[in-house]
């Protein structure tokens, strides 16, 4: 049995023909009333997935220290727009702000702006962040002008991707159509090569991939990176993007669905299932550089957090913890930084203006 949104999309496809995977993903996550992020409380043990700030307070605390350092490096602008894209339960921001209370002048300068489409999550954010008087926006572009500090953890992976498949004739687009029963959603290929395939990285598009190879691109992610970089360059500021993804152009289908922490068919119950795709960090970095921003990374989350001192922070927390709590801190630390876990799967990318010194956590400008 599909969902209410699944039935509506099937009716639309019956009339208007197949839709791109990107259109499907945008509807399934963002439909004004039935989209996944409009109605569900997805994050945490009872939800569909868990994120780094929900694993340990150390994550938000260290990102807070990174932001405060960037603010100082920028010459302590006041006000500064502190923007989080997709703040989830508000945990990351609450930990970041608690950890930076002692930075002279920082909190007084902050103007907190949360970009969030989920009403249930906005309500949670309000409970944990009300002391900082946040304002909410539907879109990044609605954030008022001015110097910017921006973070986004597991936000870009929710932006729609197009998928292409190599055929004997070129790159056809993978579409969402209907199965022979006329009601079940099913993948289908565009009848001919897709004009949108020109957007794929040249190395991939023009390489000799065998038929059946799948490649993805998120024009929404590239467009957003472009707009963020333009603001950082024009109005000063720094941003930090953390997500799972790849550092270089690569083939492969990463569009996937999770429900109750388990992988499921992405077409099965749209609106009731989390949909994600790996972030193409190479494309984001290239876009930001082309827009004149300085770019650092992508680097592994484990390396980044170790450089910021997560092991020392874990030791400090363990110093005043029970034996059981010490075990929990060690387990959380391993999940966040161990290779093969989030430590290498998750990548961190910083972009910023060219008037401040290099940020902490990265070895070199890239
Ligand atoms: C995977 S959750 C990550 C939450 C949080 N950053 C964390 O690390 O726990 C994605 C967040 O982005 C929000 N979101 C998803 N798509 C969005 C969009 N197009 N515009 C604004 N917010 C969006 C969701 O409601 C949610 O808060």
C-alpha cells in the first residue's frame, strides 16, 4: 500500500507522464502538506535516522568553537547573521551556543536565523533556542543581508538529485513512472538521451562508462552553494557544510530511502520515508571557487573533529562522568570519528571570504 502522496503522484504521472527523480524527491520531502519534512519528526531513536549532534554534545560544541573563531577572524562583526540550514531538533545550535557563552561579545553580536521547512521541527527548535530569539525562514535567500556565519549538517543530502543511466545511445534520464498496473510508482528510463546530461562532470559524461552506469547530479545543491558563496564574498563570512558524500566526481546511484533506521524502496511510501543522496563535494567546491570564495576541504569528519580537539573534549567530559557515562562517551566518540563510521563517510567543507586567515580543522586551502 502506498501513501496518500504516492496516490496523488501516481495520478499526476498518469496524466502528465513520468517525472524526474529530482521532481519526485522534491515532492516527497517538501510537498506543502504531505511532504516528509512537513509532517514527520524524523530524527532520533524513534525516528528514521540519527545525526551527529544527536549522538553527542561534543559535535555541536566543537562546531560552535569553530564559528566563534571565524567570527573573531572576521574582525568581530556585529550584527552577524548566524544561519543554520535544516537545524533538525535544534541540538547542534543549542550545544554550539552553550559552548560559546564565554567568548566575549560573540552572543551579543549574533542574529540567529534558522532555515527550516518543517513545522514540527520548528516547534522543537523554538523550545531549545528561545533564549536566543531566533527568526525562521523557508529559504536561505530570505536571510537579511550582512556578514554571515552558516552551518549545515545533513542538509545538502536532502536536496533533489537527477539520475542518469548510460545506454547505447548516451545518457538517458532515470524517471519515476508507473508500473503496468497503472497505479504503482516505478523507475523508467527516458526514451532518448537527456539534454540535462550535459550538466554531468565532463570526466564522467565523456568517459567510456559501460552501459548501465548510473550518475547523479544535484543542480539544487550546486545552485545553493553558488548563492552562499556569492554572499560570503560580497558581504563577508564563512560557512561549514557537513554531510556524507564524495570528494571527486564518481559514478554510482546513491539516491536512497530510510524508514525506522532501515533501507526501504524509495518509491514505496513517498512522504513517509526519508530520501537522501550523497553530496557531490567536488561540485560544491568548484562552484564556490568559481564564485571567488576560498575553499578548504573536503576533509573527513574524523580528521576535522580531531583537529578541533574532540579527544581532549571527550577526556574532559569523562573526568566528571560515571563508568557507564564514560563508556557512552567513548562509544559516541568512535561513531563520530572512526574510519568506516562517520569519521570518513562524512566530509566537511568550509568556504569563506578572502579577507580572513585560514580556518581551524583543515590542512590546506583546496
Ligand atoms: C537530516 S535533517 C538534519 C537535521 C540537523 N541538521 C541535524 O544534524 O540533526 C534535515 C533538516 O533539514 C530540514 N530540511 C530539509 N529540506 C529542507 C529544505 N528544502 N529547506 C529547509 N529545510 C529543509 C529538515 O526539516 C531537517 O531539519
